[in-house]
């Protein structure tokens, strides 16, 4: 008896599912496309370059200096005394360690700041999506990657970009 009841309920759910889906107004947003088209992205990039420009230049200068020392060692190694070779190797190892530390710290700081800025943009994108969804009476907004097929008219990605470009 229980099996018959469960099967009957399943049939009712399957028959009513298309009706329920038609009753809801659903939109889709391609978040990757939205982020790629945001005009604020360029401003964030400029801000980060300005913020980290000096540190990047310092790391690049250290790389050049280390490269120069390596070339000098290869070029003049045969003419150097053992103590000069030892001093050169020690300097290069010290510089290499310092370069690795500074490079790693720079990468971590840049990644952290970029994440902070992306989160700020994400909040703005979410607010724009919510405003559009309420204005156009959407019941649900899904990410494009979660949907296999969607009508092009249900994709509101361009509307989100336009809203963020204006605001």
C-alpha cells in the first residue's frame, strides 16, 4: 500500500513540475562575462599597480642584480681567487633568499588586495542583480554555469553590466 502511495505521489509531482516551472520567471547571469566587461575592473587594476608598483620594481631590480652577479661569476670565475668565489656565492645565495622572501610576500599581498577589490565588485554586482530581479519581477536568478540551456532573452548579464556602468 505504501509503495502505491509513493508512486502516485511521484507521478503527481512529475506531472505538476512543468506547470510549476512555467509559473516562475527565471533569469540567468554569466558572472565571468559580467566581471570581464566591468569598467571598474580597469580602475581596480590601476589602483593595484599604483599601490604595489614600488615593491614590484624593487623585486625586479633585485632579479636584475642577481642575474648580473651570475653573469659575472660565469664570465670572471676562472680569474677569481677561491675567497672571491666564496664571497660571490655567499652574496648570491643571500640575495636569492631575500628575493624569494620579498617575492613571496609581494605575491601574497597582491593576491589578498586583489581579493578584497574583487569582493567589493562582487557586492556591487549582487546589488545590481537584485535590483534588476526586483524591477523585472524575476522569481529566481541563476548563474550561467549552473544551467544547460537558457533562452537568450532570459540572460540579464548585459543589463547588469549596463547598470554598473551607469552607477
